């Protein structure tokens, strides 16, 4: 099947390459000339495991092309819209400027019977507002939210845990459902659930999933706050309650909280939309979820200050990690980068290292010192802070090796990823998040 993908950022580039990898003919379209040139050369403009390989394969096979010309969308049976929906400046709501612009640019190139499939994360009600414009062009709108995990995005696109399609009632919806089933046939044939809903439900599935995950993370971080004053160990607590099948252990890792381009802005946009609908009280708890998340960043800074005797001014602090999570170079709303900036503001000499995210971090915060080599960054450090649990730090860095490089012996484990006993045995003063 011939497909177009409008928007070639993180979501769109992965979706385009993944659809080509399962046999479709795909054209990716974006107004960013530099990004399109990079993708057309078979190179990923960001770090995502496995993406470079399927990009190169798709380009070489001829099934995957990229362009800035929206006219190239003509002739595609399905047009996926995967542009960004950032948080509006000065508010919590989602900015739909790019979604509306993408639809406007696509409309002249639609043909009778085409399917427009929205993949962007949008406030509930967005699809219903877009549908009349698309219907007037002879096409049918469906809402097909993405559920990608950065670091596993290729796998999550090719082999998702579920597929959701919000479609209109009647024959147009039935026909669109059948076409989407063809697009995703390899996944459906393997047993992936294909859930057909109305527009509003499909939109809510995405934001509800993100709200639940954010709530679960902030719940265990709230327990970490209690554990810190009660002398309990939140990691053992999480292990214990995680054995309850109704709760589960995943996303119960206490630390400095969540970040990235999805969870923070999505829960804020969800709250804003609920207010617009007159039901702000229904998700009022999400404001506290957000507040807890931000407090954990401040707590990590407090522990560094405490470990260094009450002041970090003039002290060298090595921050391990800049990306908001491992296996990604994404620094959007990164908790670790925020911690580094706060320490710098207190007068610390911050040495920040990351295997993939230094360039992105430097563009956001050029005032920090960036060191590509982990051991060079550790050399002479008065304190070490783990903020992103890359294998290079969590698994490969021993406390003895770190001690051979650092000047001080203070470690703040912002992800509870280190073995406290091992680090203490090596002479370190170890601080965890919600651990005695």
C-alpha cells in the first residue's frame, strides 16, 4: 500500500521507516529542509536504536522517500499525521498549530476515498473538529494514536502491544477500519489486539495511558518522600507491593521522576482540556502528580548540597546523564538536565556527560560544561550524581573505579540504580532517593 506520513519528527520518522520495513511504499513529508535532507540520505536525525538500519534499508529498497513537497502525498491511500503538539507558551494546553497546518497543507492533495489517520497526541474533541474539513475533501478521518516508548520505538511500531482506531459511525468508518487492518496486517496476524472506537475514546486512550503511567511514577516518589522521613526503604517497598498482580512492579522505580516530550506536557494538556470541558476536578490529582515529579528534582539537588557539607559553591559535581531516559538523546524536560542546571545556579562546577545527548543538551543549556568521556568527567569530582541510568553508569561503572578518579566520595543515586552496600564498602557516602 502507498502511504504518506506528514511530519517527520520523532514519531513520523519512526512510523515512516517502520511502515516501509513491513513492505509499504512510504513518502515522509516535512517542511524542515535540513531534517528531510538527513532522512533522505538514510540517516536518523536523532538517536533511536534500530532506526538507522531500517531507514537505510527503506531508502535502498526504494520503498521509502522523503520530501518537503506536500504534492507527493497525492496517490497515497492512507495519510498519517504525526506532527508535534507542544505545550502552549504561558499555559498548560496543547498547541494544535502544527496539526491544523498539516491538515491544511494536505487537503488539496486528497482524493476521494483517502484515509487521513491522526497519530499526534491531541486533546479530546480535536478529531471531531477536524473531520468536517477532511470529509469535505472526500476523505475519511480516523484517529490512530501512537504508544511509542523512546528507546524501543521501532519495536513498538512494528510489533505494538495494541492498535487503536477511532472511526466515524457508518459505512465510511467500516471501510476505513478495513483499510487500517490492511496497513497493520503483519501485527494483527501475530495477534495484536485491534480496538475500534469512536474518535473521543481513541483520543482519551492515549492521554489516559500517559496520565496513568505518570501517576504511578509519582505515587512511588510520594512514598519515597515518606520513606525518607520514616527511615524506610522505598525500593524494598516497591518490590513488596509489586508482587501484587493488581499493582505490578513496572513504573514503580523511585528516583528523580519522569521527563521527555510526552508525559509532562500530556498530563498538563489533559488537565487543561478537562477544565475546558467543565470537569477539571476529575483530573485535579494530575496537578499534584506534576508537583511531586518536580519536587524529586529539587530533592536530588538537596542531597548533593547535604553531602558536600551545606554548599556546592566552587565544588566540582559530575552529573551522569543528560537525556531524560537511557537509549535516547531526547533532553526535553529532562530531570537530569534540570538537576545539572540547578546545581550550576548554586555555584557548582558542573561536568555533564552522556553517551548520546550532549549536543541536544548543549543547545538548550550552553552554560554547562560537557564532557563526552565518562572517566574524564569523573576525574577530580567532589560529588557524583546519577540521573540517567545508562548501562555505562548503572552496570559498567564500579565504585572502586569511580573512586580512583574522583576527588571526593559523595554519590547521589537519582535512579536508585546502584548497589548502596557496594558503594559504601568502597568508601563512598551514598545517598539514594527514598532509601535510608
